[in-house]
């Protein structure tokens, strides 16, 4: 497969408009945030959803935001929040909705943010590897990207090859850029990029030494492998 380029809807989020969008999720400390920035990550994720070993407190989140060199691309990960969620309001920036949120909720959130002067804030919507779910979100105008995760978020379970191949076929039918997540590692991210040709990638467990603890060498290796694979497709 050839001809991979940055999706126009993601270019404003990227360090280099011709490159792959790369997000490292589940960052919990300032040192890791700095490593992500130095390695060339376009964004990092702060998990506010409860029940994850990567969930951060507001105090931890504050130190991470300061340490990353692109504070507008420190993305808060939420699961089924309300528009009045105090953590959502406190984060005040880009968000990733990782629950059962509806297009109607996104519309309501956009309206709320517009009234608060935050109309340009980024919204990513995570969905399971399901063609019907992807179709439901394919043309929703309130989101900036669709993130395809594993069936169990944060599990590190990789996608089946036939699903990745099918996802690659579906990309032209989806308005929003696709960010691929779920079971990616420094060893397999290149193949996934070759099969799908996503606009971006997202990793959490695949760059950890133990669950919830980021491995800085793996972060660097993952970003390097992803960039190299994207360059081969162009």
C-alpha cells in the first residue's frame, strides 16, 4: 500500500504536517512527559477514567501538563462523563471520550464549550473494533478523530489481522481521521501501519515495563518504529 499522507483534520495537531500523528497515553509523571516530547510524540494522554492503573489525580495531571511541550495536546481521557463533570471542566483542553457516549452527547458538549469560548477544543471518540460502531461515528461532525481501540481498552490485546485489513478498506468511507490503538508495541506497530494506513496511532500498555508504568526506552523505540513505517508507505 502506498500514498499515506497526514489527514487534513489532524494536521493542526501535528509537529510535522506530513507525518503520522503519534499519541502516548496513560502518562502519569513529568519525566515521562518530557521523554515523550523529546522522542517526538504529538500528544500524550492523561487518564481520568476511574478503574485504570493509569488514572491520575489532578495534582499529578498538573505536573504532567507543565512538563509536556505542547500543553494543548495533553489529552484527557474520560469515560461516560456528563457535561457538568468537574474533572472535565478542570481539564479544560483536548479530550478523548472512551465510553458509551453518543453523537448527541458530543453535540451537547460542543454547544456547551462554544458558549464557554472553547469551541476549538479537540474531541477524539474511541470505539471498539466493530464495523457498525465505526459507521455510526463515520460522519459525526463534532469529533476531530475516531480512535479504534481493542474490545477491552487498556488490555494490550492486539487486533486480528483480518480486522486491520478490513479497517484499511473502510478508511475512504470515514469522514474523520482514524487513530489506531489497541495492542500496539514497538515490534508490531510497523505491520499495523502497513495494513491500515491510519492517520495516527495511540499506545499505552505496549510501552510499559509493568502495567501502568511507562518504559522510556520502549516509548522511544515505538515512536521511531512508527515514523519509519509511515515513511515507507509514503
